[in-house]
């Protein structure tokens, strides 16, 4: 993958973070780096103080730093800012944030020398992943502590994970791969720390994960509708055309495609009063999933804009100026990370309500209590729904916005921060919870469809259930140890295998 001065895509970020794609700096990037460095070197030679070049940092920016102390200044900012605590951050997140920082460095707006950028690429290509900790970023002045731990590894200090997954001193790993540690010069330490790269990387990966989960949610909702003998008339395109939210139409079309040819849809039992309409959790599934899809679209627009940005402070401008600015503030990214957490919580909530309906004999239209084999002797899926409810409750707590909070720092110089890193971390937790919630709905809906003896499910439903069973998830029967089944169902959903099972029947889903 060639990194230039523009054109990095979300797919590029995911390819490096999750697929270990190799990186090469373009000639255009190397030229831009060299040109920007000339500007920084010229300013460094002048007696006038320039922030980040010849001054201290943050609230200490009033001190002018002499030439003989500037290498120490840049080294010190990295060491002192590498102050993270808590559990290690996932490898894919660290790789994403390193690649995004390299992307900005290669833009020619940071003043970093070409050899520093090349070392960043070499470390990524070698599969060396600095140890980054959970806590240390306020989402303003960049993801400071996480990026500092990465910069520390470039200097051959701190700890890093090798390509074999073993954590060792970073200097040893660099030496084994023939990588020379960098000695930072004017502005370079600051330039390696000052960006929204961590929160942006997590946003980009969240968008990819949620695209898959929203499609999976349409499939599980369709299976539940089918199992409850509901009506698919509410999915008619003309009903969604008169409320023209794009995501809603996509969700309804997905559900219709899954239900095509079903012998269960609209089938009401003779001894039951005819239903005029289904409950909200079934009937309004496209509206809720659709609103989430539209939220994804907005978040994707913000991510694309941030990908096109060069976030640093100060920033090197083509006119030869180095100017202070506030572009490092994470508010744009933090807001959409929080917005997505709200959408995730609501999608999980409606999926849990559908599951509960499948298990309640008073609302399931003829299904056995808790989908048990011999209710009373067997408890069926009673506690699977408890687990699902616990997950939904956590998602609601995680929906509380991090970006509404701010804690002043740096002696009140940095007196308003975004908390975007925190918003990203809790969104990742929420996405993992949503995968599990949808897995429980899938597990229950598949069992319920199979219990509708004498009625033929839709071809797509049959394909989904067959693939689920082939993945080792058991069907109806006496009580069994549920946790392994639920774990297998969660992997089935998370890895996109539910979609892969259905799309050969339905065609591509949105």
C-alpha cells in the first residue's frame, strides 16, 4: 500500500490494522516531507520562539529552548507523555493509530523528516506493535499518551509486541529487524503525538463492524417475524417511500428478501383471534435499524473528512509558515462515536424485546414456553434471555455520551477536551455486546422456526438455519449446556457468516 499526501481510505486503514498490509511511502510523500522539513529547519535557526520547535509545550510554552537542548526536549516530551495506565489496547487499534499518524506525517504538514516517516512504516511492516494502555487520552491535543507510547517504541524505548505475539523491549525488536531507532529533532516529538488517530482508527473499524451487524440484525428480525407468524405487509416498499429515510428502506428491503417464499409469514392459527398488526419490536424493526443505518452514514461522512485532514499543532503551511491551531480537538469524531453508541444500544434493545416475545407463551402465538422441549422439566432459553438482558442494560450505560464531559488539564491551558478516546473505547465494548445480543436472537428465532411443524420457512431462513447448525449450534431438544452454543452463535454473527449463508439465496443485502 502506497502512502502519499492524499487519498487514504477507510479500507486502507482496515487493511493495515487487521490485514497487516505492507506500506510504502510514495515519492510525492517523501518530497512533501523534505519540503516541510526545510521550513522547520529554517525557523529553528531563527532567534524568534516557535511553538513546538523552540519552546516548551502546553502550559510550559512560554520558555524558549536553546539549540543544545532541543533534542532532549523532543525526547522528553515522548517519555513524559507516555504515561498510560490500565490494560493493553488491542493490536488492531494500535496499528490503526500508527498508520493514521504516518498518513498525517506523510502529508507534509508536520515538519517531520522523511527518515522518521520511513521508520514508522518499517515498524508497521515488521509487525512490531507498541504496548499502548487503556487510559491516557482526553481526546484533545491528540490521543497523547497512546501516540506517545508508539513514538517511544520508534526511539527504541518502552515495550512492544513482536510479530510472534510476545511482548519484549522495543529496542530489541527494532534491532532484530534491522531498524535504527530515531533521534528526534525540532518539532518531531510533538508531531508524533498530536492527532485524533486513535479515536479515528476505532471509528473506522466500528463502521465496518456495524455495517455487518446491521445487516445481520435485519436477518434475525426477519427470522423472528417468521417464527411469530407475523405479517410482512409492513415491509412493502410503498410504505417506506412515504417516509423517505434511506436506511429504513434498506432495512425493509433486506427483511423482505429474507422472507420471500415463506410459508409462515401471515399464517395465523385458527384458534387465535386474528392479528391486525404485530408488536412494535417486530413491526418497527426497519424504522429502528434504518435510523441506525442513517447514523452510520453520517458517522462515515465525518470519518472521511477526518481521513482527509492533517491534524497537528503547530502545522506547517505551504507558504512557509508554522502556525498554531486547534484542529487536534476531537469533538467531530467524539460526537459521532457517542451517537453510534446510542444507535447500538437501541438496536440491541429491540432485538432483546423480540427474543423475549419468542419465549413468552402468552405472546408467542403457539410456541412452547421458553422454547423448551418439556417445559417445567426443561427451562429452554430462559436464562439465555437473562444474559441478553444484562448485555442490553450494559449497552444503555455505554450510551451515556463521553463527549458531554470535559476535565481541564495542563494548568488550565487545555481547559476543554473532547473525551473522544473514551467514546471510542466504550463503543468497541458496545459493539461486542451487540454481537452477543443478536446471537441470542438468532439462536432463539432459529429454534422457534424449527418448532413450527408443518409450515415451510423461507428459503433464505432455511439456509441461515442450516449454516448455523453446520457451525455446531444445536437445534431444538432437551436442555443442554448453553454457553458453548451461544458462543458459537456469536462468532457466527460477528464473523459475517450469517450474511454469507443468506446472500446466495437473497442476493446482496444492504
